[in-house]
């Protein structure tokens, strides 16, 4: 029998059967519901469809996740999931083990298990989406923090004034927001057409779009420099749907190098940081969610 992995995002819920070797067998997605009630209806329907084929469930979600009690707090972009004990709900209904994980930490776990953080002692996964999620690998293990909140990069402060959420990195440097603003600049009707945005960037005809993109990647590069200075990481991997664009990884690397070129003390004090895409790109959360389940089962 296999396992069911579910990755809950602000826009879509992706899900797939997974085997113990970490092979995703059938990735599908549905739109993320707007209410808690509909979320549970849709979630249980997904599980019902494969109930006879699985012996465990891993779920990746936004927000603060108490992985021991299986409770979601604040839910990130899904505030309606605040204080939902989802692990217990699933286990009581289906009689099989369930594990929850924060989406940023799930990406880090996937990369630690089978991806570009494998055998890296100290590294980080930075997941670009509605906000900026993250997972920190310290001494070869995922670091959860005192309150399961290590790596919540959205809450980094970007300005001196803090009167509104726009001053936090997670809002200012949201990949979703960047795509929407770029689509407006290009006059596109579909404000989520990331493919069109990167096609326009490849054509190189819109200087304003290139400037917006460079500034966005510059902020991501600064986050990586801050992580390097704080934790002495040797490698960072970039995840989220936008990470499928090679141009993004190239530009982040370029902005990181420009920062080192402008500040000689950075060059003399720190070794160059490796910046790679997540090996599993937008599917990292699916693998990390199930790996959290495997860790839970192995340590039971």
C-alpha cells in the first residue's frame, strides 16, 4: 500500500499517492476552498477516493503547525484553519496515521531527504508564494524552533515603520504579488499569468518590467545573505511555483553576487553561498509532507 500526500496552498490543493521510496505516483490538484467547512468536505473527499490504497497521510499547510499535537495556528493565507486539530480529525475518521507540516518546512524536508539539501549540514529552503516560507536545516536536521516557527521569513522586517503588514517582507516580496503587479504593467487580463510575465522578461523589451524583476530578486538575495550571516548556511534552495522559471534562479544569483561585489566585507568574511532551485520545484511540499509522516512513524 502507498501513502497520500496533500499540499494545501492559498490557490490550489495538490495531492498525490506516494510510495516509501518517495515516488509521486499521480499528482492532481483542486481549487482551495474559501471556508473551513468546504475545506474539510473537499479534504475528506480526496481521502475517500483512495482510502483503500493508503496506510498513512501527510499534509503540508501554511501557518504555524504544532507537529506534535497536529494543530494549525493562524493558517497563513488560510486564516479559517486557525486552531483546527486536523491530525486528530483525520486519524479519528480513517484510523490511519496522519502528520502535518508547515509548507516551508515541508519543502526543506523534501530537499533534505532526496533533493538539493541532501547531505548538507547547514542549509535553507526559501519558498516563494503568497508569502515567503522557509525551512532551516541545522546540523543535518530540520530546525523547528521554540514555537514551531523557525524559518517564517514572511515576518522579516523590511522597513523602520511597522504600522501595517506591507512593511513585512512576506507582503512586499510575495511572488504572487510580483506576478500580479507585472501582469498589470503588461496590461494582461489574467493577473496570475506568470508564464506571460517570464516570456516578456525573456524578450527584454520592457525596461520597467526588468527593473521590477531585478528589485524583487534583490530582496530575495538580501534574505539569503541575512540567513548566511545568521546561521552560516552553505546552500539555499528556492521553491514555490515561480521557481520553475530558470530565469528567477539566475537573477537571484546575480543579485547575490552584485551585493558581494558592492560590499567587500561580505566577500572577505563569507564563502559564496550556493543558490539552487529546489530539486522538486513546486512538488517539494508533497514529498516533504510525507517525509514528516515517515519521521513520525520511525520515531514512534
